[in-house]
């Protein structure tokens, strides 16, 4: 029987995990941002133009994507894609966190892929790295299995905090998204709060306290609130479609990899994304800056529609490559683009109140997050922290709840639950029963 350590020691471990995760996550974020900026200015550096420019950019991105996938396949296959389902699986005793391999592969592979234009989010790598740091530290102590797994979850939540500097949303993520995997006790939950708090303190000290996607918002008049319910209807349908395309993309990529080469999809995608870094940078990368730009300076309707289509399918294609990358950030960018398009179309029929475009953008992020991840509370809190638009709490709530109900009505499943089930099936394991339609506390929480 493992010896029980004191609360003070347990909380101290959580604080160390949060601090280290905040530091590593901030370093990763900064490196990815610099790499992506360098990639987009590569033509100027090399003084290229004409066809040679697009050939070089295509080969550059293809090489970086393939290198990232090669790292994953060679050293840590579990580092593929997002780390969320891996951490949830580990907390249920179904997956292993090989931190010695995951940490370098997520950091280096994520920088190579995201820094060369892959349409993915940095939160996937930081969540997995945070849990890996927690595994490394907890393995040095004799802990009960549940308490060790709780620290892994705390590390993952600290990683989400480091990605977006959103500690409250990260705590809510454990409550809502990981409720079936996280062992709830007074001190395990306290460890999550401490880890996220210290991660936020570290991240703020290194990167500043300004909301990462800061927007200026105005309160929406009561008569206009039904428009956000309509937006929720649209995003509920879009979220279900998005999840199904993500899974379909993974399966297509797997089948093509078995028949040809696992590097075919990343190479082809690189050949497409490379030139887009120059021609249409809005369609590349995580899209966080795109979301803020569109909310304040919308593109013409036709171009908005093009961006929606490109980011929808490019996100699915990017995730299917197997490179280390998350889907939080692309979801937020896709949601903003779709919501601004919705608002622009609505403006052709009625007069929008002042600040409506930003309101639709912020509420839309909460809505699409809710319909894909199926965690409306996390979506609302995450958007409020990310954007600082606390005046838009009611529109965000209406959009998120509506999208959640629509997705449930259409039979949509939480994306990370589906991804974990797929991972386990491919590993020859039996996936846990879905709680989406079951009775009891977990089902009620959904």
C-alpha cells in the first residue's frame, strides 16, 4: 500500500508542476510564433519571386511536416495530434505517459509543424507536455494510483493554461471534459487549482497579462439576443459535421498510409500550405490572430465563405497527418470566421446593433467549442478569458447551450471521447462505454 504523503507536499508538487508547465508552455508558444513569422517571411529572406518562390515554400512546408511526423512515428506514436485523449486515457489507466519520449517529440515536432503553417493549435502539445511533466515529478514519489493520475490531469490543465493563459477555463476543463476520468477528491481538485494558478502566474510573468485574443465588446440589447440562438443552431450542425470530418480524415490518412506511405498526406498538405503562407496566410496556422482581425475588420462575404471552407477542410487534413498539434485554436478560428459570415449575411437583412460583429465572433467561439468538445461551460469561460469580453456572457451562454443541444439532438459525440475510443481500438483495447446517453451524474453534467 503506497504511503500517503501530506497535503502540503501534494500541493507543493502541484505548484512545481504548474510552474514548470507554464515556463515550458510559454517557451513553446514563443518559439512557434517566431518560427511561423520566419516561415511567412522566408521569401523575403531568400529574395525569391515567381514560380521559384512557390516551389521553395511548398517543399519547405512538406519537409517540415514530414520531419514532424517522422519524429512521432519513430519515437512516440502517442504524441500524434492532440494530447487530450491520451491524458484522459492515462487517467483511466488505459494509456501510458512515456514522458521521456513525449516531451521532446511534442516540443520539437510541434515547433516544426506549427511553425511551418500546419493548421493546428499549440494547446495540444502543451497539454500533453504538462501531463508529461506531472508524470516525471509524480513518479519520484510513492503515490496512490488515483492521486498520481490526478496530478497528470492537473499537469494537463496547467498546459491548457499555458497555451491560452486561461486558468479558470482550464479548471473547468477538468470538471466538465475529464469528469469521467479525473478522480475527484478535495486535495486532487485542489491540486488542479494550484497547478493552473502557478501556470498562469508563470505565463503572465513571461508573456504579459493581456488577454491573448483581446477584443473590445459592447453589451447586446435584449431584443437582439434571439440572433445568438440562431447562431447556435448553425454552429451545432457545423460542430457535428466538423467532428465527423476529423474522424473521416484520420481514417482516410491511415488507409492511404497503409497502402502507400505514411508521409504521403503530410507531403501533399505541405505542398499546398507552403504557397498559402504567401498567397493566403489567413488559411494557415492556428488562426488566433485571424479571429481577432476578422472580428474587427470583416472580409467581404465571398472571401469569408472561402476562408470558412479552407479552414474547415485544412484543419481536418492537418490533424490527419499525425503531427503534434491540437484542434482548440483551429476550432476558435473556424467559429469566428463562420460567425462573422453569419453576421455579415444577417446585416443584409437587418441593421445590427453597435458591436454586434465582435459579439457574434466571441459567442460563436463558445458555440462551436460546445458542439465539438461538448463542454459548454469550458467554451464560455475560455472565450471570456481569452477575449476579455465579459459583457458578452449572456450571448455566449445562449449560443453555447443552443449549439450543445443541437449537437446532442443530431447524435454528435464529444470529439476527445471519439478520438480516445479510436486510439484504443487501433491498439487492440476495448474502449470504455460512452456516457453520452447514460443516466446518472455524468450524463446529467453533459
